[in-house]
C-alpha cells in the first residue's frame, strides 16, 4: 500500500534557513556599506583622524 508523504518533516529546512540568513547578512552588509561610505561619515572620520594626527605631545 502506497503511503502519501506527510509534510510534517523538516527535510530541507536547514538549507532554506541558511539561504535566508545569508540573504539577511548580505542586505545588512549593503546597508552598512552605504552608511559608512556616505559623505557625512567619511568627512567625520577624516576630521577625527586629522585631529588625532595633529595632537602635539
């Protein structure tokens, strides 16, 4: 007698979870890149580094 498959097993869920986590990590990396490469952040970091290098002992 042939038994119909039940969909209660979690076969393949691990692969899907890894794919979703990878996509989420890539999206977060893209957002962080856009924030860090924005003009305001670049000029702020540049100013901070210039002030740190110009300190006289």
